[in-house]
C-alpha cells in the first residue's frame, strides 16, 4: 500500500495525473451545484411546511408564510425554491377559487422546473394545472396534462404519483359521462395500488368509484365500495378519508331518499371534520345537511345549516364554495316563494362565479335566476337569463359574460330593444305561453345540471 501511494505521488508530481485531476475538479464544479438545484432551501421548506398545516383552516396566514418563503428564495435567487413556492401558492389560490392566478403560478413553476430539468417538479405541476383545466370544464386539456404527468411519473418509478394522476383522468371521464372509461381507469389504479399495497390510494380510488356508481344510478354498488373504503380508513386511522366516505355514503342515501340514514351519515362526517378542524369539509357537509332539511320542508333548520356553511366558506375565503352556498340559499328561498330574495342571492353568487370563470356553476345560477323572474312574470328579464344560460353551453361561454354586461348597460340607459315594437309585443305574448311549458321542462333538466355542477364542486381533490 505504501509503495502504491509513492507511485501515485511520483506520477502526479511528474504531471502524468495532473490533467486527470484538473478534469475531475472541473466536473465536480458542475455536478455539485447541479445536484443541489432541485433541493429547496431549508428555511423555505420550513415556512412552506408551516403554511401547509394552515391551508385548510387559515389560508390568509398560510399565504403570508408562503410570501415570506418566496422572499427568502428570491433574496438568493434560488430557482428550485422559487418554483416550489409557485406550486404551493398555486394550490392556495385554487382552494380559494382564484383559478386564473393559480394557473399562472403553475405555469411559472413548470417553466422553472424545465430550466432545472426537474422531471418530478414538472410532473407535479402538470397535475396541478390539469385540475385547473378540469375546473374550467376544459376536459381535453386537463386529460393531456394528467396523461403527461402520469407518463413522467412512471418513467421516474413513482407508481403512487402516477396512480393519483390516473384517478384524476378517470374522474374527468366520469364528468364527461363516460363512466365505462372511468371505471376502466379506476380498475387499473386499484390493481396497481393493490400490488404495491398502497392503502391510501386504494381508499382514494374506491371513493371515486363510489362517486361513479352514484352518478350511474347504481346505489347498491356505490354503497358497497364506499363501506369498504370506510373500513380501510378506520383500520389506517385516516379520519380525513373516513369523513369523506361518510359524506358520500350520506349522498347515496340522499339520492335513494333514505332521509334519516342520509342525515345520520352527514352528521357523522360533520363531527369528524369538526374534530379535524377541516373548515372546508365542514362547509361541504353543512351544505348537504341544508339540502336534506330543505327536502323535509324544515326550511328554518335548513337555512341555519346553509348560513353556517356560508360562514365557514367566507372564513377560509373560499370564493367558489361561497358562490355555491349563496346559490343554495337562493334555491331555498325559491321554495318559500320569496323570488325577489332568491334573485338577490343568485345575483351575488353569479357575480363571484363570473369573476372566477366557473362555467358549470354559473349555468345553474342563470337557470335559477331565469326561473325566478319567470315566476314573478318578468319575462323580459327571464329572457335575458335564458340567453345567458344557452350561451354557456359551449366553450365560447365567455361571450355570455360580455353579452350580459352589454345588456346591463343597455337597461341602464333605458333602452330595451326586445319589446320596442309590435314584434316585441307578439314575442312577449308567445313567451307567456312558452315559459309556462318551458319552466316545467327546465325544472327537470335543471336537476341533472345541478347534480353535475354540485358533484364537481363538492369533491375535494388532492392537488
């Protein structure tokens, strides 16, 4: 060994190994920073961990901590940390309903991760962006994002992450009415998760399969698989998932008009979520209880639950759920035949929904507003909202918002071209007959549209 060391020393001093050593040092100067670029600064990671604990209960404080983390990352221009904060603030903005800001932040994260060649960060951000497109109703782009995210995760060997993305894709096919494709994907997830003994993913996919069975009017299958998920949640002491199961089981009983059982399970879900401090989850379940008591005709009790839900949503600044809750209150007032009061709540809800560009939800609000005006005999206003409702059918629905603004401006100046001549008079007479028949049909169709919209909102996806 001693002789080997001497030989190495002699070769080095004679210059034989000097070029090799220089090259090695040069390589290390490249590799050492590269290995560190995907690591988040400890201080930034600590701030984000604190923020993550507060994101469901105190999003304002969570955002303050995230801003501190961003300032820390930018002070030393640490790109991986900046990208990580973008992803986190994107999730926060998504939770509070600001989809536009969330999308920009996820896009920014993707750009930075591409610079860093950080495939893990790219995949995670694509999954987040897919959820945004899903909420906007742009399902093809959402599927593209999820599929690319899954492909990258599989290349990285991240099976758990890949199956999470597959669940998102299956969910979209369910929204599109392709329940067969959704169940096929969920079946693949269940098989992979079972092979890897990934209990958390098994619970997630069973909950999603239950939702598909509910939508496919197969309550027995839905109940069976949700009870299986609940059993696993108890074994793993995952009370968050257990509350989710109870809430969905309540939904099964709600759909099959087993009101007592529905209220029982919703109440159990509410108690668990209260213990967990899950303010957002409590708001969802409170809304469900409000709907149950509305069905039972106990309007004062229902209104109490709706206002509690509204308070929770406003507490965490969840604008999207706030809009949905305002709509629920408006629907209750419709049942009490307080149509003017209902229109006031629908108007507030629609204002928020327009700001957040929530196409699915705003359709329900427009339909409710139209029916309320029709009930009051104000058919000119009802016609306006019928036009807005129809305009939200396709992907160019943003034109409806502009049209509504133009109509509002027109009404403000006292101009009403719809009934300014004899044609308008005859049209009004026709509408009197039309709306009597149309309102009956729309009440039936509205149940379908509302169910799809409410399912889209009430589900709490993990970003």
